[in-house]
C-alpha cells in the first residue's frame, strides 16, 4: 500500500548564484537579487522527524534555496525551498544533478532520493540526486488553510441534497483559504514552481537540469521545458499527463479508466472468493460495491472501533475505492478487498471490529483534518493553474448524466471542487511550443493519467520516446512496479543520455 505522493487527486556550495538566468529566459521584470549559497547540513529537524532520520541514514544532506514569492517583484517577499541531496560517488564520471518530483500536485519529494538511488542501481553513483518540496509543500513554507477535511476532492453523493452539501462545503473550503492564505494563493502555480526549479538549477551550478517527474511531476517537467527551452538535460516523465487536459476539471476523464480498473479488480477478487467472500464472479463483486455505495447514501457507514472509528457517507465511499485502484499488484488489490469487506459489514449494520493499520491510515488521511496542509497545497496549485466553471448546475447536469453508466465514479469525479469558488489564475496556461527530448513512460491501463494522455504528450514532443507497459492498471512505474523492461529502459537513458531509437513496448511480468 505504501507509495510516495504520486496520486493525482494525494528539505556549502562554492558559488553564489543570482536569479538573472530566470529573468533572461522568460523576460521577468526587475533586477533579481543574488541567492545566498545553500548551506548543506543535517536533514533531521528534531527527534520525531522520521523522514529526516531516513535521509540521514541514506547519507543525504539538506539545504534551503531562496526564491521570490512573486517573480514580477523579485526584490520583495521570499520563500525558502527545501532540497535534499545524495551526492554522486563517482565524481570522475559525474553526469550532473537529477531533480525529482513525486507528483501530487502538492506532493513532498524531499524524501525521495534514497528510493530513486535504489532504482537507478549503478547509474546512481554518477548523479547528485536532488529531492525538492515545491513551494507551499512539506518543508517549503507550507500552506495550510485549516480545513476540516484532508481533501478538496469530494464526491457528489446519491442525491441532490448530498450534492448541495458538497457545494456548501467546497465554498467554505475556498473561503477558509482566502481568509488564511489569500496573499499566497496566486503564487502557488506550476509556472512559479518551474521558476523555482531553474533557480535551484543555477544554485547547484548546473548548465542543464536533469529531471525525473512522476504523475503531476510530468506536467511540471513539461512546463519547465517550455519556459526554459535549452536548459533541460535528461528528462523522464513517468505516468505522463496530457498538458492540455491538466487542470481543475480533469477528473471526469478518469471515470472510464477508474471503472475499468475497478472491473479488473472485481475479477481478481472473484477469483479469490474463498479468501474475501465478495462473490464468485466479477459482476457479483461489483454488485457488492454498488450496494455499499447505495447504503452509505441512506446512512453513514461506521467502520472501526474506539479511537479509530470512522463514519463514511456516500460522498466519501467512492474515494476510499479510488485510492487503492492506483496499483494493480496483489498486495494493493488485497487491501482494497479487505476495505470492501469492512464496508459491506458496516452496510449490513454489523460492527467491523478493529481495522488494519493501513486502512486506518488511509481513512485518517482521507477523511479527517490530519492532512489539511497537504490538501490545501494541492488545491492551491490546481486552482492557480486553471479555472473551473462557477455554476454548480454545470456539475449537477454532468453528475446526473453519468449515473447510469458509471454509478460509482461518475458522481464522484464529475463533482465540483473549491476551484469553482477560487480567484482566477494570474497567468495563462503553458502552451507546448518547444520540442524537448524526453523519455515518456506509461501503462495502457493507468487509471490516474490515462494512456492516451501519454500518447498526446509524445505527439507534442516529436523528439521524445514512449515506453509503454501493456496490460497493466498502474500509475507511476519506474522503481515502483518492478517491471524490468521499464526500469532498464529508464536507467539506460539516464546513464547514457541516448533515447531509444524507437518507442519501446514492455510486457507485463506479474
């Protein structure tokens, strides 16, 4: 179950660097002040900092890089972007720095270098592997709107009354952000994070930026390549997004892929009916899922016991299913089957008893306020990147039209979100006009960033190559899924700098 934050709707250099390169590349106004040298030191912030301790155990060090809040006013307020580094051990053959982004939007990545070092194998010794928490995320001036829930993405439920409650909730979430962080929200955009990346590139003394982005990180990498053409080095875009599809209204495109992944999971669970007891056919398992969702509309379902008790209504149940569908490995599918068993027990009016630690963790981080900061940052980025329709009736019509064909995910993914009540973006979306060599990676059944999006990005970047993993419903492959063909294709490119002569098709191994 444990993965980094790749779910798309989930901290002493010998030089002084100035922001001047950023200004030259995109005609920012004003003179940019010099950036103080990053001072590399311990990543551990305190005795309870598990992430910092894991980084320290891996030999990583951390620093902060100063960037403007508003690049149009470079002499004004600043932010500190937290970065981590595992240094190359083969300095004689060092390729450069490899900057990472684990997705989100709003996903922290400062803890990623140890994982990526393992995935890189022998190639790792030739890179300085750099983690970064983007602006307003994690250790980088975190933005927290003090939301009562851990997500700005909710379902519409089974009735007009449930939808109306969601309209009120999302309006309230947006108002809370305006009240607590309104002066920051306009600067949360991906374009500003791309500018921060270029400052980091210069601060590290790199002529070009090598980059590995997952999920939303592929959009961030695409934006960087368009804003700073000629400054990209070796670029891997894993779980690639169509940049034209990204934005606050992109979730409806995930309905079909999510329903397909759910159907495949149902067949898997049916083949293990003796273990999970959800039905002997995929249709029977799906009937259980639909029955649970309907029951939650009549009365919230109670899961767990004691301090770990959760009550889920019909706006929440679909998102409990949505999360685990990101990976089709047996462990993840088994986790989802156990969750559905607990939901069915609750729908039958019986106590579920204690829940597994993994399920408690997912419920707590999805449906309480424990992860308000992460949710706030995710929505701030998404809303700063694009506009959403303001009229709730636009969403209601789409919800009603989707119920018959997509009863589980239609009402959930067609619902509105806080962007419907947000300030309009300050900048236009980034258009893809520059060809950037990149290695694009995607699975044909990816339920988060559907495969046609990777094909579309490949078409927009003629010099790119596409690595396709066939027959897999999984999101984010390199170093996660365990496919030898995918991992070796990425490592060969990052090691040599040479893209494959033609696109690569990989077969499923598990």
